[in-house]
């Protein structure tokens, strides 16, 4: 019954080769589906490459506050999470991704979406182009991948997130595969 709100681990390019921040972020994201009264503040957009504890404390506290206002105190107009990958569909040589928590649409950080990668049956991920279509769908493709099977977004130790919902909250890193 007790609300549990936490901050997702920050993107960080450390020297510890035994650490897997991308897999820990993935486990934290998956925990939201199984832990009741739980919410996560994503900080993909404010991580710092060489500093494990990012300096943007106000943004982190504001995101946790929004979790409490929305989930504990039931404020209806307070957004508390960024877009969350929902499902994918392969159409010809492109993959269409849809998202929850993007009712008012998706947006980039004002630039091209640069954190998407795509793979075919070779399981080798290559940089991909991505564009927002129909508010809450992203189309992902690469000229060199004619039969795509999987997509990853910012699924690295360090990446600066560039995918947000219309309310300005960032998406977590994610992958559609389990390779």
C-alpha cells in the first residue's frame, strides 16, 4: 500500500566494466509493471557522462514531486512520467513504435532523434533514422537494414535522451529485443 517512488539510474560512462547501467535501467522500467503504487522519475536527459550523480537536482525533485502529486494525491492534471514503449509493428523496411503516456504527443529535444538503432536477423545494431508520426508513433529505419527485427533507444551506458512526451518528460532507454 505504501507509495514507492524512485529515480532511474542516470546514464553514466564509468570505468567499471562489470556494471551495466543500461540493463539496470531496463530492470527498473520493467519493475513498474509488477510493483503496486510505484513510479519512476526518468533522468535520461540530464545525466552526465563522467559524473554518476548528475547536478540537476531540482529537475529530479520536481519529477519525484509530480509522481507523488499524481499517484498519491490524485492530481489529474499533473504529468508524472515520460513516454513508455508500448509495442512495435514491422511495416516493409521500417519499424513503427507506439507509446503509452504520450496522449498529447511525442517530441524531440528540438533536434533530430539521434538515439535510435535498428537490427535485422544479424543482431547487429546500426544507427537509425527516426521520425515522429501521428502524435504517439515513431517510425524507425536505416537504409542498410531491409528486413528489420528490433529497435533500441538510448540503450547504452551513456546517452543523452532526446525523446519526450508533449509535457516535456523524457522516455527511458528501452529495447524491443532480448538479445
